[in-house]
């Protein structure tokens, strides 16, 4: 089996995984997604879980990215420090099976005040640049469970910060006193915009969140607007944090469309222009570029 | 049964309740605490749950405060708007059983920008003033699941804001990616202080929280310090929000000693002096004053 004749790329996260079969011409010809995230794989069960990917997509070389390379995953792939380009990722692959199965390292950022890590997003970020979807110097927002704001410089990841907006929203929605109020879906609109404006202000998020309930109890807000308002609050605070690293670069929002549209709208409310990039397309571009580099 | 010959006061919250038997001289002569918070009482089960209090402490008139008067509790006692003094609470009691069982209303605050509610803390806040434990003009911090920062003016509650620090810390500790790291106990000390300083800064809490994990992964912080650091972060942000209403009043931290000591320490780090008041003592003083007023 040779990589140039086609390979499988998988983005294997905490709670789910997506795998794509790429043919010799670089075209994605098959794919699947399931809920076998790393937390659902029992100890010693990764060989079987990897084998299953090949059974579904074919017996091809395999490039794995995401939390599968973390200390809770299959084999730990040490972080590549910033500044990190796609060549750095290719050089630091960890080979789980010689010449056949490689794990992409995550990226870390450390300076005197900050420490941050990513796993999985680096393939998309650097893939988007490799495919010409973002400029060599850009601020990329990558929403998800843990939103990443990454500063690209000369086509590499220069620095980044993580905001755990998605996870916090889910915690509040599932387990908090706001659970009933936040259970609907968040949509762009006046309630969302009003939450965003509040979040962009220098307000204390933990205080503003409680007021989601108080406003409804006191008749100042409609319960049906609470999911959009609450989502706006969290995304507004997130955007405020992210814009600190801006400089004068273009701003790109990359990821799943249902999230990128909310972040784009929040950026617009913050007075910033941005464009959206599909995260899956960026992931495939990044995987292909890494495979070219090891070929 | 007459109130002046002794009564029972109960602070009946979401997850637990505490009840005290006060004799004719105003002395607490018996008490109990259990986990029969309002969420554990089945629909239609409040009469029995109230009866149980009398079975344990005696067949006396009963003053109930807290979430028992909310729309999820027994009988809803509408909020008294700010400014609210203890006389306002006494006038607005809701009588569940004529002359025998009264429910204390909560307090609301509304202005053009804010909306907030409390239930249960008002008895402690106004009781502390009635007993001379706080001045007529003071900023009172009342930590708990939902921390309240209340501005007392002329002995009444002029305004307040709620910060859901306790609930958020519990959510993170039980359900988040930080769960393992935050499972130990939070103690004042260098790690706590370092979290507080960060929280007091104008940082994005949802970004700082993720870095609790990143700092440990990258060797910048010791995992054993994470509960204190994380608690410091949340309390620092909370204190920053609370100090906005300060004016030049004295600052008082009221509640359970294991929480008040952390908030006192955070206030000290913020350069503020404060003193601590025991929340139970304040509750008993408030209950006695309300009973005097209805006597």
C-alpha cells in the first residue's frame, strides 16, 4: 500500500470521529461519521477501533488527527510548539504502524502569561492556508466545543487562545438552573444580537448568565428568546477575547456552518468583517498536504 | 399557638433545608438540616414536608424563607422590589396557613439595564442589619451557589447583582473536561491568589478556564494546585463584578465560613478590607425581627 495511491484521513475527537477515503487524485470518494470518540474506546481497544475504519473505507494507509493523539487517546503525539507550519506537523508525525498509520501532533503555545493547546484544529488551520482559503496572515476563529482563535503569520500558527464556549453552553443547557430556558436552538436575530452586545461589553459572564433567568422571571424577556440570548452572551464574550489578537489581519471563521454563521454575525455586530470557510474542506486540504510532504 | 411564645424558622432552598426552633426569649433551642430541598419534594408533597418540620421541632408557628416561595416551590410569594427593608418583607408575607405558616417573599431589582432576583438571602441581609452586624450602608457579599452582592442603603436592600460562581464551579467539577483537575478542595494560598489576580483582570473567563488544563499539560502548573487556582479564577471575576457597586461603603462577607474565607482573601488581594459575618446568625436575627413585626 502506498500513500500516493490513496489513503484515509480521520479527524478523531473526544466524542465523535469522521473518516474520509481519498483516492490517488486527491478526491474524497467515501466517508463516514460515528460517535466512537476517544472516550468511548475501552482501554486497549484502539487497534480494533482503527481496524474498523479500514473495514469501512478500505485497506489503505491512515492519517489520524485530533484527540486520538492525546494522553487520553491511543498513542500520545507530543505537541509541536508555535510557530508551527504544516511542514512541522509532517516532520513530527508519530507512526503507530510503520509507514501505514500516522498520528498528527497537536500544537502548543507558551509565553510568560499564556499556555494553550490544540489537537485537530491545526490540520484545518494549516490546510486552509495550503489550499488558498485563507491568507498567510489571518486571524482564524474555529468554533466548536473549545473555540480556537488562531493568529496565522507567514502561513504558520503564530499563537492562539482557546475559549470553552461550546462546552460551557452545553453544561448550562444540560445541568444548570438555566437548563429549561436554554433547551431550544440559538438563532441569529434580535435576541442573539442583544446577548452579543452584552457579552462584548466588559461584563462579568457569570453575573450576566444568571440574569438570563431573572429577566424572564421579571417579565423583561421572553423565555423563547433565552437560547439565542444566552448563546449571544457567550459568543460575544468569546469574540471580545478573540479580537485581542487581531492586528490588522483578515478574519476568517472556519468550522461547521451552523456555528460559523453565529460567530460571523457576532463579529459583524462587533464591527468586524470576516468570511467563512468550511471546516471539512480545510481538513481534507490539510491531510492531503501532510501526505504530500511525507510522500 | 402564638408566635411570641416561640416559633420555627426555616431556610428552605433548592437542594437542602435548615430549620430552627426559637423559644419565647428569642433563643434557638433546637434545629436540624436535611437534604429535602424543594426539588426533592414531589408535586402535592409540601403539606407533608411542612408537617415533618413540626414533627421534628414541635407544633409551633412556622416562618419559611427561600426557594419554597418560588414558582418551583410550595406557594409563590411575589418578589418585593428594591429598595426593600425588613418591614417590607413582613408586610408582604404570604400566609400558607392562616396565622400559623408564613412564607417570606424574595426581593427583585430592575432598572433599565439590569434584572435580578433573590430568595432566602434577603432574610440574612436585613437580619444582619437588624442585629447590628452590618452598617446601614454597606456592600454585602453573600457567597453560595448563586453569590449575591447587595448594596445596603439606610438599612434596606437598594440594589444587588447575582454571580453564579458556585454553580459554575460545581458544573465544571462534575461534568467538564476540567472535572479530574478540579476535584480536590480549594484553599487560600499562592495558587488561589494567582487565580484571583487573573480573574480580577479584565480577562475572558471562558478562555482562562481552558488554560487551567493547558497549563498543567504543558508543565506550567501543578495538577494539585488546579482546584485552588480554578476557584481563584472564578472568585476573582466575581469580586471584580461585585466591586462595581461599591461606593464608599464598608464591605461585609456573609455566609458559610468555608466560603467567606475565600471571598475575604480575594477581596484582600483586590486591595479591599472587609469583615465576615456568620450567615446562620444573620438568618436567625432576620427571622426574629420579621416575627416581631407581625406580632
